[in-house]
């Protein structure tokens, strides 16, 4: 496994861990552990923006990170580059990164409070998007598109 792949795996596991923690907190209706002076996680995670169509955003994060890890695993198992796997990884991380940026915007400018857990997840998703873009850029996929 290359260093870049290992780094991406660690980042995806961090993102999954954060999403799992926030999901458990949401599921058990507990307060989010937030260190004093580092934001107000409770305000963010209980805001109207923490749920999409009745589904907690944290649950969507768990699903997203599991999909990303699955695609990374499948890509690693391939002897040759798989265009469908690489494009799916790029698409999911692009959507995740854009949605994370939107949520971060909401934290700073609408909710007026930040959740460090959410910022870690957003950073992880953004880094995974960069990783997938690097993979796609290195592949022969882009040179074969006319």
C-alpha cells in the first residue's frame, strides 16, 4: 500500500469514527462532548440543519464514509485501474466535500457556532476529495476522455 493510500485510509477511518460518535450521541439523545472554548457542539448538532428530511446528518456521514472505504478497498484489490470505481469515489467525495463546505458555512454564518467534531469530519471529507482527484488525475481515465 502506498503512503498516499495509507494516509487516505487513516483519514477515512477518522471521518467514520467521528460520524459514528455523532450518530451514537444523536441516537441516544446525549450531549456531545465539546471542550470548553472550542465551540458549542450542542448548538450545532441540535440545530435544524443537523437533520435532512428527518435523517440526522451524522447517519449520512457514516454511510458516506463506509461507501468511500468500500470503494477504496475495491480499488486497492483491482490489478488495473477501474474507471467506474475511481469515478464513483471521486463523485462521492466531491459531493461530500461540497456538502461539508455548505454545513461549515452554516456553522459560521447562520448558526454562529462551531462544532470541532463537524470540522474534523469536513476536513476529512475535503482531504478525501483531494485524494480522489489525485487518483483520477494520475489515471489514464482523463487522457482517454475525448
